[in-house]
C-alpha cells in the first residue's frame, strides 16, 4: 500500500501544472513540463504542445533547469545538421526564428528562389511536409529554404505574419518578391509556385 501511495505521489509530481513567465511578459499558465531539452522546455498545454526556449526565460528558470548556453548551442547545431543544414548541392537550410519577429528580407537568397516554411514541432502536417521541402532544397541549387518555428500561437512572429494555420509556406522569386502562399501540406502547389518563381523576378 505504501509503495502504491509513493508511486501515485511520484506520478502526480511529474504532471504538476505550473506557470511560466517569459522575459517579454508572455505568461504560460497551468502548463506541464513534458520534457527538458538543452535549449528549452517542452510544455503540454490545453491547446497542445509548445516549446519555450531558455533564452526567452528569466535567469532563475534557466538555473532551475540547469541551462548551459554552450550545450544549447551544440544541441541546436546538431538538430540543424540533422535537418540537412549542411548540404552538398543545394543551399544551407536555416531556422531563422523561434517565435520572435523576423525581417524576412534579410534572409532571402537573392538570385535564388527562397521558400519560407512556417512550422512548429508539435504540428503533424508540418512534420509530413518538412522532409519534402528539405529534399527539394538539398537537391536544387536554385532553391533556398528558410524555416520559421512559430513555437505556439501567441508568439510575436504569428502576429507579425497573421498566421492562422500551419504549415504555411511563402515562395519568393529571385528578386525577393512574394510569388505565392500555400496553407497546408500541399507540395504540388508549392512546386508550381517555385517553378513560377524561377522564371519571374
């Protein structure tokens, strides 16, 4: 009986809901920590799963979870290389934002077609689409892939681009003009926009 009570107490402590406040003032209330990664914590919320990066959190929270900037940078680099950031034929694949506002113009590969993929780790259709986009960028030297991790629906980048559903893919031509936006994992429409972007601008 004592063992059972102990186990119940352990499981209860794992799933304890708590509140977090980011340094920008955003609050995450009544969330459970699903797992801790070197660069952030993955939270389970009522609306799904989201990741909160340690750079967005106050120092006391960073210390509580033993945040180490060097380990986080190494982990991010390793994750990026698994996603195909170092490519042989194509251009580098870059994650250009983790929820923060971003100036897309600074990340466009002028002279090439730039594909900007708005995604989140917890989004199933995003995970389905991602390998196709990355393969395209790896195999086609005319295509540069930039990825924007929206993190969750309350981040600044969601407000900035008025994103209502993901995946969302924006395709820019060689001159940096937006050719089209695709909502959902519609690879055929994305390919059509890329073909169009190659011949315009």
